[in-house]
């Protein structure tokens, strides 16, 4: 892939990032990401517009060995603020947050959700979590099929209510229910439907 290959790639985020940082080729970008990782990640995160609750003090910590690399040490970020709230705040509330088409396909199964609609859904879900007693530092479990609207709402609402979201498979959910790390609340889908194969 080369940014100059097509008109749309010349307008891509990567191509814009390269132009604004004076990077002339994809090979040069790769070199920078490997050999100047502190500069690269600082610039990439700034370019993405991520807003930190507490800024990291170190991009990468290899002291525990490469397989256990720690990234953005000391940093704290709120996923709901960055993925939902700031887009509404910056005037993009009526723009599409996601476009979803379920397994049935076709127009009937399609759904467009704006940032404002998603923010309202997250607020409602977070209020329900708070009302059920979820507090700062609590875990919230999720056992549900891969239904995009449900997943987005249930994985972002815990951080609005000061909890943290953990996604569990069925066997993990049954095990964590009897451990100190058990979730304070869980979203569980009892049934789902998929179209039959033709």
C-alpha cells in the first residue's frame, strides 16, 4: 500500500499524518515507528486527538521483558469520553457513530446510530448501573452475542458510571462469579437469533 497510489489514499489519515510531519514515504514512517517510538506514539496519539485523564509518563516499558511490555505507563484514559462524548462536544453529534447491519442483512436489518443517540443510550445504561449499586473500580461483566449496538452501549457505559467493563465467555463468567474479581453487575443475553443458512 502506498499513499500516492489512489486519490482516496492521498486523502487518508495516514497520508495526512505523513504530510504534516514531513515524512516522505511509507518506509520512512515505518522506520520512525520502530526507531523513534517515543516520538511516533506521541505524535500519533496527538493526531488522533485522544484526551487523557492523566497523561502517561512513559510510552513503553520493557523492564519485564518484551512479551510483557507495558504501554503508556501511568496514563489514564476514559474510553467513553474519547469514543462518544468528545464527538458530541465538538459538534459531531448528528454524524454517524456507527452503521450496523445484522446477520439477516438487507435494509430491514440496517441501523444508523449517531454520536448523540449513542451518548443518550450510554447515559441511560450508566444510570441503571449506578442505580444497581455499581461504584468506582467495580467490574461489569458481559456475556452476549456479537450484536454491535448492544456491545457498544454495554462496554462504554461502565466507564460513565465509574466502573470498568470486562467481557467474559460463558465458562469464565461462571468461574469469576465465585472469585474476588467477580463482576458487581453483568449484562447477560439469554437467547439470540441468527438467520438459517440458505
